[in-house]
């Protein structure tokens, strides 16, 4: 379960960093708010 979550984040992060997705879209894909995604970016 944990590995699936990591893989999903990695794919979403890659999409965001390449400019294919917005922070809002990534947050929606991951089932969290934009602020949480921004926090994850800082940690990652």
C-alpha cells in the first residue's frame, strides 16, 4: 500500500515538474488539497 502511494506521488510530481499538470490537478489526483501537495513538494 505504501509503495503504491509513493509511486502515485512520483508520477504526479513528474507530471507537475514537467508542466503537464497544475498543482490543483495533482492534488485532485492524489486526493488531497493543494496546500498538502505543496508541503510534500518541500519535503521531497
